C-alpha cells in the first residue's frame, strides 16, 4: 500500500488524496448511498484513504458489511477483559492482553495452523 499523506492548506483546508472536503462530500456515497447527497459514509472515506479511489455504492456497502462481520468480539475475549484486575492493571496492559487474546481466538477459530518447516525449531 502506498500512502499519500493529507495536505493541510491554510486557505483551502485539508485535502484527502488530493480532494478538498467539499469535493469529498460531493463524490463519496452518503448514508442513502447517493454521492453528493449529505455527509459521506465513513467507510467510503476509509476506502478513499486506503486505495486512492472513489468507491462505488457496491464497494462501500461491501466494506460496511465486511467491517460489521469482523466487529464481533469473541466471548472468550469478553470474559478475559471482564476478569482483568481493573484497579491494579494498567490500561495499556489490558489493551495489549486483550489484543493477544483475540489473536489466539482468531488462529484457533479459523483453523490456521502455524507450521514450522525448519529442522532446528526456528
């Protein structure tokens, strides 16, 4: 992925991938999925930032659905977080532990097997 940073101009304001805020509002799909009809959907802006392209209605809806499908926290991770000693555990330690707990769930859930092909164990 190539990242094209935003540009902040004192007179025009911020530009996202070369587009001003009014241009983004006109070109990206809005909540009723018509370009230029209200504020853009955040997923459309995310698509623009990640790809550099204006998404179609179908691409925006597809990204919305994919993010929604991936948003559910596994019950094991919720239980892990609930059992943290909140008064004595630093918030960053809680965050990193929760992320690590999620990764272990993901690898088990997707039946991903880590195969070590080298003979020396590394």
